[in-house]
């Protein structure tokens, strides 16, 4: 196991050894070469350590420096791009996950289901957002896939053929017992059971997402395979790959996002906002699920920071600070164009319909919904195309939410 040596220690050792070498008549060129070698070794060790830290935070066991390759080979070469991509994916997943201090076993099953619901929702929205289709058709397909009846049937299939562990079996039981199923019982005993199964399914997804991302990958990949067959039978075109093309899914984010041949520039702003809404919601739910709190309080908090007013305020701050160069998150011309497209595409009907009698207020509400849609468009675009940039944006959004929480 490699141990990290602080950079300052390496520099001090280098300086002392160089002084001793000069006192004993060493040539200056030797001293210079030695100092450069130490600096390279330090950078290589630091880069390897940072990658190992990112890997450990996601619960992986992969070692990035188990061989005896030189530091130059570790920080450059053919695998640099792939390593950088995986590092960006890990950072994005990290900010879309609860605090590293969380104790998952102390989070209640309904709170786990609250997180599992948005993980599954984001997966389904990304699955069907490409090939492009009418927004109403997209919403109808997604709703049909994530509704309680479909989840209940999916869980029944999993119970027959998916190898659950004892821990996962126990978690499913906790999820069923925690679900009151009040909405279902109003429609009969059968519906109560359906909602209990749905809660159990979402609790399982939430738990493995927090505790073991590789296991979450296995579960969602199994679900993807089943849904491929269902969609094929029903004639639904999805962005998910066929069984013969399943090799493209190497990481959890590969599975979560649309497939690699997705042309994001051909996705309408309204549909990008539909995906971005889930990205933002995923940030919010995972942000507040720990420390643990009552489900009602958790829901209220998430709703308060996810509403259009809050998103619009964050979007306006992002644009105004970018104009004033007040922060380091400088938006590119492409990103400013996406924000503009998002604003123009948002009809703002929700705001206009709320205040029919107050024209001034209706105008404010329409603008608010447009700004919220613009932020969601930008989050979706970066989530699909650039994990590193999406992480930077979400990190900035988190800073804004810190200020809101403090206020």
C-alpha cells in the first residue's frame, strides 16, 4: 500500500541532499537533475494518491498504482484520458450522493425510498429522452414506467430471478412494512400491496446507491435488460442499448445517462429541462437525507429548495456573477446559448395561470419559470456531455444552497 508523502517534506529532503552534494563537490547539473526527479516523483505520488482517495470515497477496491510504473507513466500516456473521465464521474457521483459521514443503516426505509425514487426517475428519464420525441409522449412513457404498478411487477420478476443477498431481502421487508399504503388501501387491499412493493423497490435502490454503487449498477443493469424486452414487445424506441450492445455500459453513469450516440443538441430545451429537473432534485434529496430527519420534514425541505422560485434565483445569480466576473465559474458561449434556449422555450404557463387577475404578478411568475427551466437545461446538458463540468455547476449550486440554509 502506498503512503502519501507531503510535498513540503519532499522539497525539504531534496534541498538538504542537494546542499550535501554541493559541499562534496557534486556538479550543479547533477543537483538540478536530482531536484527535477524529486519533483516528478512528488507529483506522481500526489496524483496517484488523489485518484486513490476518489476511488475509496465511492467504495471501490481498484488500485491505480499497484504496479511499479514510473511517475511519468502514471500521470501521462494512453490511459490519462480514461483515468480523467473516471475521476470526473466519481466527483459527479460524490456530489450527487449523501454526506460521506452518513450511516446508511440509520436512515429509515421511507427516506431511502425517497432517494431511490429520484435515482430511478433520473435513469428512466434519460433512458427515453433519446431518440427525440414529443414532450407529452416522453412524459407519458416515463410516468408509465415509474408508476407503482410497474415497479411492483418489476420487483416480482426480480424476486424470481435476481440473486438478492440476505441484507437486501431484509431491506425489502423493511420497505414493505414501512409503507402505509394509505393511497392504495383506498382503492382496495390489492393496491395497498402494490404500493408496499413499490416502496420496497425504491428503498432497495436508494440503499444500494448510497452504500454500494457497483451493486446499484448490477441492479439497474438487470432492470435495463428487462425493460429492453418490454419496450421491444411494445414497439417503444429507447435510448438504452440492445443486449448485443450492452458492452458500452462500463460505469454507473454510463448506465444512468443516455447512450453514447445521443445527439444532445437535437434534444429540445423542454426535454432537457425534464432531465435537468431530476438532476437538480437528485442533488437536493441526497443533500438533505442525512443527518436523518422525519420523512415529512425531509420532503418539505427538498420541495422548498427545488421550487421554481429558488431555481430561478440561483440561475439569475449565476448569470449576474458571470457578467461581473465575480466568481471562477465562467460560463462558455455554448452554456450561455443553452440558458437562452431554455428561457425562450419555457412557456411559463404555470405562472401565468396562477395570477390571471394580476397581470404584473403573472409576468413575474412567467419569468421565474423561464429562469428555472434555463438552469435545468444547463444541468441536463452538462450531465449528459461533461461530468466534470456538471460537477462544477452542482458544486456552485451547493454553495448557493449553503447560503440559503444559513439564511
